[in-house]
């Protein structure tokens, strides 16, 4: 970590470099996500794949699940062998290649079009595994242990993610409307290239040596040891918190990720998108969530600061997130109820706007808080690995989301939306009950009086 790093808005300038790197990577991801299911189910002359809704949502669940499980491997490789910075570059390059493969005209490669499609997805999945856990853990590396700017840093970083997502939905909706699906994938590839350019040209200046040396090697050097250390009791307790909180993350994201699947199809097929003589592109609804993030994040951050010592801990914030998720799906229940069982009836756009609004409030109580929490609780030598584990919970939830959405034909949208609302409410209640124990197991990691590494090393190591 560089000595006396220059700052911007009270934070190291390296934060804003990582902000830009992640902004364009997330632009790439969300541009592709906004059109994936629509592309797969398109049976017109626009060049879609002509799949059924169930087939498309099933693949969507598998794809997004793999996108979030591969960071487990990528984090381990970065921690132990190649370092975070190299992982970002290699992963970003692979993702750009994958997006451009998807953008290729059919039959340009000596493969069937479906094989080319799967090849492009494979490059994106592998590249994402190397990229995603490491950019997040590098944000944590910018701050010393106990630095109270860390939560604010992740909120700023998270706004970068959502600026990228906001641009993705709007630009992809325009591009695909004018030039077709392949142009949308090419746009995603260009976004990934911009992310790589930012990292390659500015990283050394603003990050110094951060991310160059694998975390496991740094941990050994810091402790003047040549042998891998066993986990202390405090470290074991903190890892237990990460794993338990991850279970509730699965419930939240399994509902939230209906945005790219079932809710995406609902906006396309069953929503009245006319404003005067203009029809709002379905992909634009994917930009509601990042728009609300950008608008509400400063307000939410101000609320937490205003609460001072009464600010709830991460477990309570997660419970609040689950309750907001439930309210959002009650809006979707209202939309289905408006149809009255007639699928030819188009529902008001305001139901979707309301759902995305409450889902966004939930996301702000869970996602940036979770990223920050992992960097506080994970031992240095396991930093990227545990970030990968955290995204692994997202992998499970994305697969579950696709599985749930694929059953819309047999269960019906009303049953799915209501079922998610009920499940989220029950999960939030359970988490509130368990929050006291979880906060105790954190051993003050979320306060400025957290136990430092030297104190932890004096405790008896525990096999784990």
C-alpha cells in the first residue's frame, strides 16, 4: 500500500480507479443480461434463437449461477498464485472475447450457431470468475483495519456498478432496437474493453503495489512465517457469520434476480409500455434499479450516519432488505391481479416501477453492506477466496431464480410472486431473531474498536 496516498472526497484516488474499472465491466455484464432472455425467446426475423420461455429462463439460471460460482476459483487463484491485478486483466480480456464471439454473425466460425453461442458464454463465465472477486477485495485493501471510511467506500464503489448498469439498459435498448441483438452484444464487448484500458493505463499510478502480490504471500510476510497459519477462534467465528449470512443472501437474490428473467418477460409481454405514441423498450426497465440506486444511495448513507450509535448491524440491515424485497413482490402480485386471469390484458407500468423501487431499497441494505462485511471479517490470507465464496451464494441464488422462473407455465406468475414475498418475510424474521448471536460472533469487526491482527495472533489457533 503506498505511503500517504493522495485522496479525492476523503478517499484514496485508487477507489475511483476501481470505480471506473467496475463501472464499465458492469456495463458489459448488464448490457448482455438485459437482452439475453429476450434474444433467446425471439422467434421473429430479428435473429433470435426461438427458444421457449422455460428453456430460456432455465439457461439464464445456469448462466448467472456459473457467473457467480467461478469467482470462488478465481479468488483462490488470485490469493495463492497470480495476484489480484493480473486476475483482473486476464479475466477482463476473456470476457471481452466472449462478448465479441456472441456478437459475431452466424456461421462466421466453423461451428453451429448454438456452439458459437455457448463458446461465448464460456469465455464470459471464466473471465468473470477471475475478475469479479478481486476488484471488490482490492477496494477493501485501500483501507487499514478499523478505518470507518470503508462502508462509505463500498457505497461509492456500488454506485459505480449501478451507473454502468443504468447506461447498459438504456444504450442496449436503443442499439438493439435499431441494429438487432448482435449489436447489443458488441456494445457489451466495447464496455469491457474500456474497463481494461482504464486498469492497464492507470492502475500503477493510483494503486501502487496493491493487488500485485498474492494475499496468501502477503499474510506470510506480515507474520514473518513460512508456514500457513491455522485459524484463530475469532477468525472461525467471523467466518461462521459470513457463511450464515450467505444463506439469507440466497433468499434475497433468488427473488431479486427475477428482474432479468420472469420480470423481464413480464415487462415485454404483459405490461402496457406506451407513453403517448412512444413504446418504452422492455430493456429500459432494467435501468430502473440502477437509477434508483444512484438516487437513493446517498440518502441511505445519510440515514445510517444520522442514526449514529443506533445504526443497526449488518444482520439487521439484511433483515430489512428481505422485508423490502417482500413489499416489492406484493407490487407484482398487484400487477397479476390487475390482469384478472386474462393474459391479453396489459398491466400498468407503475407496478413494475414500484417493485423495482422497493427491491432497490432492499439491495442498498444488503449488497454494499455485504461486500464491506466480508472485507472486515475475512482473514487477509483468505480475502479474495472469501469474496469468491460470497459470490458463490449469489451463484446458488441465481440458479434458484432461473429454476423458479422456468416454472411460471405450471405454477403461474401469481403463485411465484406471492411465494417469494412470503418466503422473504419469514427469512427476515428468522434473521432478526438470530442477529444478536451473529453480531457477537463478529467480535467488534464493525466497530472502530475491533480486535486487530496482533491480538488475534495471540489467541490459540483453531483447526478448521
